[in-house]
C-alpha cells in the first residue's frame, strides 16, 4: 500500500508540471498518442499499473481491488485530494478499457 502511494506521488511530481501544457512537438501529436477532449495526454498502461501498484499481469479483479483500496486511502474527505482520486480513477479506466 505504501509503495502504491509512493509511486503515485512520484508520478504526480513528474507529470504535475505538464498537466495543462499543450505541446507543439510533432512526436506527441500523432495518432498513436491518446488525448482527452481537452488535449491532455492520457496515462499509459505502464503508468496505470504503477499508480495502482500492480504487476502488468494483474487481472480485472486485482485492478478493481487495488483501485478500491487506494480510493479509500486517498479519499479527499480523509486527507487525500481530488486530483489523486482522479488519477486513481484514470488508472483503473485505462486498464479496464472504460
């Protein structure tokens, strides 16, 4: 559990400065890069596994269990932040294809 939180914090520290940054770099604007409707980059499957603290071989039930565990730990009403909750949800959605 602590490892998942540490990885999530490291991910946020690394990507936090790029959250609202829209690049003109052609390598990041091609059709293989996933973007949301606001032009932001989606996290990769590898990043999603790291955020949830899972191995790439994790099945759907393990993904849901890890998501639920982190969601309870990082609930904004219990000292977490809405941003952390959003990233946990994004990781789950990327891995489950939702």
